[in-house]
């Protein structure tokens, strides 16, 4: 009886905490971070990533005596316009600057010039979960539990703010020096009150309702959580094929084959996350994320202790070595005239 009251009180505390976080988020959303730096403020260390819209540079702030490193995401305006990604790019900056979670990368600086948009984020030194998972093959269920619990907490926070993430995958999860995860790349994040219809994300991680253009909401993030959990514990994703169209057919069919080594409890959780029927998918039901947090696979997980980072991480990355690939360095060519003065006024 006492335990039930304690659990209720804890849930009340969590709800109260999330409400306060929502208030702060809305204030920041309505008063977004404006240009607070310039390219000349930073010294280039090296390129640590490339993407379809630009690159990520590891830089140091010239005036910072503490030698703090920053991951500077450089987005090419011309490419953004060509690929019709203006709205996604503006949303990424607006949402990211308003977020505050131990499991989400922090946006520290934002500025632009005639050719590029810049997002200066905290540098997360441990590298991608993708690289670590590939190196060891697959995670034990205990490791997967520890990592996935952090994603569950991040989603609980985001969804309370009416933000859907839409891009969960091992490449977008970075290891901090403490062995805890941080979610990065909010290019597809969107504040959605009801439902949205955009086709975006990574083929293997797309929920059936995205593929079928039926309109969707936060349920897509919980489907992706199921895909991630499966990939972490199996060593490969549940739906894969040579061509995206074949992957989509498998996803929509909803048929999942589980490796023999997965426990009964994990299989049960996966079946409830990789559930094509939205009225039965965990995270999307009346109790929301509670159905996931109270599932028997998580029975020994203290989510509050994980939030407070009181649990020892199963793996601590070596941050004295390079955990990011090496790329050819290309100097940024900044145009003398801004060809797109109107499109990015909100940035």
C-alpha cells in the first residue's frame, strides 16, 4: 500500500517537474537565442563529420581560457534551399536552443553569414553509439536497458513539450565522457499538437504510419525506440533489405523475427513497441510512457537515478583518443553577397 502511494507521489513529482520544464521551454521558444558569436571567434581544430547540408567542425573559442571544445555545425544556405529544408533548419535551431535535458546535446552558439548558418553545440567526446555497437557486435540486455532508459527519459521530456524527434538511430546518439548518451541532430524535430504528415527519417527506423502517409505523432518515436532496442540487442535492425521500398514493405507488414537469445521480457516489450496498430503501441496509449517505464523488462531500472546520473555506466569511452573519423579539410568559402537575405531572417 505504502509503495503504491510512494509511486503515485513520485509520478506527481515527475509531472510537476515536467510542467516547470515546459514553462521554461515555451519562454525560450518565444524568445529565441539570437546571434551570439561569429566565425572569427573560433579556432578550427578539425572536421569531425559531414552531412547532406554541410559539415561539423571541432572548434575552440578563442577567448575561452578553459580550452572548451565546441562542435560547430555548418549548414550551407544554398543546399538547404535546393533541398527544400528551410523549415526543418529553422525548426532545428528554434527547438534546440529551448531544450534542456541531460540526454540532449546543448546548443551554445548560433550565427550566420552570407553563405552559411552555424549551430555551436557542446562537444560530446565519446563518439557515436553506432561505431561502438559495430565494434562489439551487439549489447547485452543490461547495457541496452541502461542506454534505452535514457532515450525513454528524453522522449518523455520532448513529448511533454509536444516535440517529436523523428530521427532516432545509433548515429545520432553520442557518448559523453561519463558514458551516458546525448541525442544529437534535431533537423527533423517538430512541435506537433495534433498530427503531421511529412515523410522524413531513416528508412530502417520509419514507423508504418509515416510510410502510409496516414498522419502521425509521438508514436513514431516509440516505434523507433523498438527498432533501436532490437538493433542494440540483435546486432542488426529488425527490417532491412537492399532497397528502401523493400524495407518499407517489411515495416508495413509488421512481421518481426526475434533472435533466439533475446529474453521473453525483451521480446514482449519489442512486440508492444513494434506494433503496427497505433491503438496498441506502447507509449501511444492512455498511460503514455508509463507503460514502457513500468514494463517488466525495466523492473530493476531506477529511472530517477539514471536521470540524475547516479548509476555507473557500463562503458566509459576513452576520450584521449579520437572517436570521430578523419575528413579532408575544406576551407569555408563565404560569399561577398548574401543571395538569400529573406529566407533565413528567423535564424
